[in-house]
């Protein structure tokens, strides 16, 4: 294990984003600075970090092309200034006919190291009367994305993706030892499923999980669950963001992935079934 990367600090940012994009970007950047000040070399932002609005017309009105989105240069320059790896949450990127819910990962040089478009669309009617139809507005991605970081491979996903275990098994099989799930989980589904789903994805794949989240009441009274999580490969919750905006920081030991996978080598026991 001596050849493994050293222990490092990672952070998840939890925000209560509004429909004021400039303010949201500034708040996110302030939290990233705080996280880096506490020693984090890898920082994660949540889904819809630059804008929380609802309804197809509102989402389209605020979506930007990749070239015109103000969060991208802001996050790129911040990553370079602080010398960190920065997962930029997700941004609504205008594709013309539809919108991509797109993740950007920025290197310490301020470059875009990877992008990922959310694959699974949240089309549901909840018991409390809430209704969501992401597929009417968003164009789903179709490819898994793995980013090589100094501490291991980082597998990208977003929110509703967490309910599809095959994506994470594919990422782990491709070399991921770190997984991220930026989210804006609803309160009913978050209360019931957030912790158990994320812990399951960590346990199944012997990976660290980083799940930065939106929290609180947003535009039009919509509410998100919060509880940003950092989870170790054994399924132990290392940090929980609770129900207020802020950051969580934890030490991450890459050797723990090797240790857990040697104890429960399920990744080597996968079989095709018909």
C-alpha cells in the first residue's frame, strides 16, 4: 500500500440556490474558498448550483450555452487560483432544442478536465402532489465518464442516477475508486431513500461517495433535502451536511478502498446472467 496516494481532504458544498444566478455563483465560490482554507484539495458542488428554478419555461429562460455560461469561467479561474480540483456541480446548458444537465470538472490549472451529462431523467409524480418531467426539457446523456485524479478515478453521476446501480458498477469496473452524486433531492424521496441509496452505492462498489446537495426552500416553494454526504467504501458516513447551507470536509484515505475490496471482493465476482 506504500505506492498508494496519500491521505487527502475532500469537501462537499451545500447551498440553497435561488433564481439569482450571479448571487448563486458568488455563494458557491465563497464556500469553495472556505473548503480550501480548511485543507480540501478536491471540492464538490451540488446539482443546479448556479440556478434553482422550476417549470420548463423558467429553466429554458435561464439556460446558457457552454460558451456563454458565467459559472464556467468563474469556477475555472477559482480552481486555478486555489490550486484545487473542483467539481462544478451541474449547470443547465442550452443545446438548442433541449438542455443538458451538465457537470464540469476543473483541474488545478483551470482547465475543463471532463464533462458529464445526466443520463437518467426524473419523470415522476410524488404522493404529496409534486410532479417532475425532466425529459420534457432535458436531453439525457448516454456515456459514463471517469476522470483520472491524483488520488484515483472519479466516476461522475447526478441525482436520479443514484437509483441505477449498473452505472456505478460500470464506473467501478472502469477504474473508479471515487464516485460523486451531486443532487437536488426532493424532501419526500430524500427522507426515505437518500442515505440508504448512497451507502449502498459505496458498499456495492468499494468506493468513496461524495454527494453535495441543495437544501431548503427554493423558487415557487419547492424544497430540497440537503444532507450532503461523504461516505467511505465500507458504507460509513464520514460527514453529513444536515439541513443548512455550508460545507463538510473529511480525510480521504485511498488505501481504504484497497482494504475494503480485499475484504469483500464482490467486484471480481460479477457474472453475466440471462
